[in-house]
C-alpha cells in the first residue's frame, strides 16, 4: 500500500465515523410481472463497531456489533444494474482492516468486489447502470470502477459529494474523483430506472442529504426494498430509532414512515443492508435470488 492508498483508506474510513413518490406504473403492482431475472447479494465488507449505541440507544453503550455490508447486482433483461460498491477493494490486502483514529470502528473487506463480479462472470465494463444508496465510504469504496456506467444520484447527494465540504458529511471525496466526467443522472425524487416498475430508486433522505433506497421486483421472491442506510438494524426499524450520526433526524423519520406505507402498498419485504442477523438468511453470490 503506497501513501496515496493509505490516505485514501483513511479518508474512506473517516466517512464511517458518521455512517456507519413518483407514480408507480401499474405493472409494478402486479405480482410476478417483472423484467428482473435475478439478483446477486455480494459480501462487500464488514464494519466492526465497539459501541453500538452510536447507532441505536444509550442502552447499548459499550456493546460491540459487526455490521454486515452488501453490494447488489441485478440482471434486468440483457443489462446489469449494480447497487452500492462496498469498501475499497484495497482493504482486502490489510488483514487487520482499517481502524478509525478514535478506535471505535474497524472495517474489513474480505474479497475484492472486482473478484466477486468475476466469479459471476461480469466485469465492471459490463455494468450499464450503477447507483449508490449514498456517498459514505462503505458504499462508495469502489465507485471508481464504474466511471463508464450510467450513474443515478439524487441532486442533493451530488451537491454534498462535489460541494465545498464533503468530509463534514462523512463523504470521502477521493472515492468520487474519477466520476467527475461520468454520465451522472441527477434525480429529484423517485426514479423508475427501466420504465417498467421492476427497478425503482426511492428517495429516502435523512442519513445523508440525498440518500436513496432501491425497490426491486424479483420473479419468485417478489418485491424487495433494499434499505441502503435509511435504517441500519431491524431493532431500529421496529422502534423507528434514528442513529445519532444521521444528517437530519426529522427527514429520517419522514423517510421511515414513507417507506412503511410503501411496503404496505407494494407488499415488498425490507432487506436491511447492515443488519447482520437478517443477512445470514439471505443467499450470497455467486449464488443468487430469483
Ligand atoms: Zn453504511
């Protein structure tokens, strides 16, 4: 690891100190009607927290927790859509992971995302569509691999990411340097990616200014909502609890309430990205879910 890589890792890690309705076409509501063939849930690192209470409540003071972290690769007809990009692949060469300066969090990446994609038979160049739930380092670590994809970002997240002080919001600017010339579609709300209701970006601000989640209609499993970090744990979801590190607590509650109504309306199940217990029950790549 050279100096610039070390700097990059440290910047990516600093983000973890902080982190870590538009009309739906009728087709989206019809059970079984989808153009999505399958989805791969890829292990994209782990966040080892020393004090879970930062994300939950004072009752968890001093309690350790290992957050799961995933990337999701979706096959839609003949195209690939990638959701989130995990921790930087270079962390795989660091057996002790990367610990933040305060020593409260250590992050690991066990297998490079590029290698996980290769096992599936996909290269970054094959990914036509790419979006991140938000710009924090555990979701944007490998964004640079997808500079040739069409990228979907909320305008508010774009402004936070390329604005004057991304680090203040826990966003590592180094992860986004190579995307400056990329084709980035700036969104102001929900977006039906393929215009058939099968893959829909949902605006869920609060954790960051332009946080977003992803609705995916799977052929056998049915509709699933991929949380991003609008909620971190099932216990937080049940208690409608907002982590102390969130950008805006009021927005977060509004997003949670909005998604609760959305889940009821669509019958979708909620897959919470960082929830380790829930993650254990979900098959991981190179296996896939249908
Ligand atoms: Zn996260």
